[in-house]
């Protein structure tokens, strides 16, 4: 029976030998356990030629066990930790990646979507607790002012209602969502495509430090790992699986953020899209998802997002409506009497009742009510519409030198 320390080292070594998400490695770990799976691969017993070649290439660069030991020691020096599926703080929802199948997938990043072997975590919050009530907010790096504003408002509003805001730490929409959550004093999690000690982009170093202080930095790659391009798409499956839903705010026609939403849809999680200006190139990808994916939901703010991911029957968004006007409270007969009055001038009671199509007694009763509402005034010779209220002006009168 292997020890917890041996299993931890084996998972770290396997992560270094092969990129996260590799199905054949995941199946070996399921069948043999991490220690025996590592032993098999290092002995050249990989079940697939490509995996065997990958292990051989990595092994030529160093001893996997020694690399794992150094990674564990470096993690401890950073004040970070390694979380594995055997621990209580492991987020159980990432196991749903077992059933992730992307239609038409032909690239490796779209095929190798297995659950993680382990996570590196920097920050005090237990990972499972942080992700329990979480929503991902993702989108374009080259965000417009509109997109940045929307993402900031979403991040702030969700965090203010005790939801964790998850994103990828990139410039643009990701950063805006993280900052919105931090401004609200809430919890935010950045899922990285590199080591938790290697801020990328460098311009967000201060942001990552703030997130680590009050939230979490999470990665499947050991400290020091570089942010290679394919790793961003590998990372995105964790954002989709670890949260209750994903909101897309701005995305160009070809965007990694749209791939995150496709993974969200394939996992049967809530996929939400914020519409943008039809004249903006940063709206093309978002609008195409709304057109082509029946499972996407259009959202315009925090209330809509909470209605989609919150408790059924409780977190309902209020219906959109204009402010109530005094006329909205009138019944049909009062409306008829009011509409029968001319825009200018006065009408006698009998003529007014005839124009409104009501009897005189009903007209009198409704006119009395309309007077109380300051919508009608009584004149000596009949009734007239009340003049509109006078607008008060502020500021210095024209010509004043004061």
C-alpha cells in the first residue's frame, strides 16, 4: 500500500511527464493508482505510442521523481500547496470532465480533456469551498470600454452577493471581473495556465498578489511552468467544470473565451452571453454563440446571471419595465374620460361624457378621481387637462456674474 507522500509525488511526476488532461494517463491512474501508473510509464509500458514517445522525451530532460521532489519543496517555499483528489478540499465538480465530449474535436486540446491529477493552490481558502458557489466571467483580452465596464459590474455584483468570481487572470475581461470582485471585498479565483509563482501577464503581477491574499491562484502546472499557448485551452476546461456557470463578455470571431463556453455547454453547465454592439468586432464571437448554440442564455446583468445559476424559485430577476406612470393606475373608464379631453381648451360634462362613451354619472365620478390625481382641472365652463408640472432649473441664471 503506497503512502500519501508517495501518491502525491507520483501525481506531480505524472503531471510533469505529460500535459494535464491526457486521457490515457488518467485511465491508468484510475486503474492502477498514481504510484503504479508512474512506474509503468517510466518502465516504457505506456499503452499508446504517442504517450510512450512523450514520456521518453521528458525523461531525457530529467528524472521525473527528482523533478517532483523539487517541485514539492518549491511549493512549500512559496507558501502554496498541492491539492489532490484524496483531500477534502478537492472540488468534486471537476470529475464531470469524465463525460466531456466536444463535437467535431480533432485537436489535441479538444480531445485530451480528462480531469486534473492535482492542483497547485496559492491562497488560504479551501479550494472546494471557494468553488462551491462560483460563476466564471471570461472574455476578450482586447476588451472595449463597454466590455470592461460590464465585466467589472458583474464581478462586483456577484461578489457582493457572496458568489465567487472565477476567471483566467488575463488582461481585459478577466482582469476587470477579478478587480470588480476585489473592490466588493469578495472572493475571486484565478485559474492559470502557468505556475502560481509566475504571473502572466507580467502587467497583472499586483493583481495576482491581491488575489492570493484574499482569494486563490490555481494551476495544474508546477511552479515555474511557462504559459505555453496550448495550456490556456487546457486550463479552460477547469474553469468550465469548476463553476456553476460561465458568462461570456465580448469575444472576437476566433477566441479562447468562446472555447471555454463550448466546454461549459458540453458539460451541461449554464452558458451565458452578454450581448454587445453589433458594430464591434469584439461582439462577433459572442453573438455567433447566441445564434448557433440553443443552450446559451442572454444575460444583461447580475440579476439575470443569478436567475440562471441560483436557487430555482428564489434568485429570480425582476422583469424589465419602465418606471410606473400615473396613467398606469387608471382603469379603462378613467382612461376614456382622460383621453376624451382636448389637448387645449375646455369641455362641458355632457359633451365630455358623450365623447368618452360613458354615462354622465360615471364621467363625474372619474373626473373627481382625475382631479385628485392632479391630471384634470375644473373650470367654470367644464373640465380641462391639468398643465404639466413646472421644471425647476438649477445653476447660475444667464447674465449673472456671481
